[in-house]
C-alpha cells in the first residue's frame, strides 16, 4: 500500500451521504439542551490551546448522562482533512431539570494537519458542541451548537510549539 490517505475510505471523508450509525449515535431516557457555547480566546496564536465551555441542561423528567462531544472543522486547509474531527468528549451526569457547565480543552496539536510532517496553520475554524456529530440525521432530537474561531500567526511545524 502506497497511499495512506483516508480520503474515500472512511465516512469522515465521504461526501454528503451520512453513515447509517455515526459516531455518538445512541438513545437516552431523557432529553438534553445545549446553550451558551463559549470559546476562550476566540482569536488565538498559532501554538495556543483553546478553552471551551458549554451549558448542558437536562430538560427531561429523569436523571441522565450525556456524552458532550466537540468536533473541529478546518475552513480552508492546505491539505485534505476530515469534514470534522472529534477533538474532545466528556460523559456528564445531570439530574432531571438541572443544568451544568461543562469545560473542555482543544489542544493546539489537535489542529495540526499532515503535510510531510505535522503542521499548524493559521485560519478560520468551526467548533461544534453537542451530543452527536454535526449534521447527523437521527430520529432522536439532539442539538449541536457551533461557533467560529480564528488562529493567527504563520504556519509552522508542530514540534516548534
């Protein structure tokens, strides 16, 4: 095998056709609502990490657990990348009718792209937070919030950070 790219070989790189059972697919005995997605800082230097918080509310009548998932999308990468990449997740227990603030981090190395070595590139990114993948089509309602952030500076090898 000489071509190690995953383009066309995994649903992360497929076109618009969704997978039958995407990552994060599942059922719960309660319902959740996401709100107040905050990125700190919304503009960050090339080697910086990103702090993320989101409020998760259990809107159902039963206590429940939700796996909060963060996905990253590169807006204009210089090389082929997945449509979105899982960069963080956390299982959170929330009592019925209550909410909790969930804090996660996206490390600089998770934004790296492979271009004859791992590189960090400046540009615009979209971050998604929710209980499932972005654009997932299911019979179970689950919202996915999104917001954009910008990375400044010049492209550099990951090892230089």
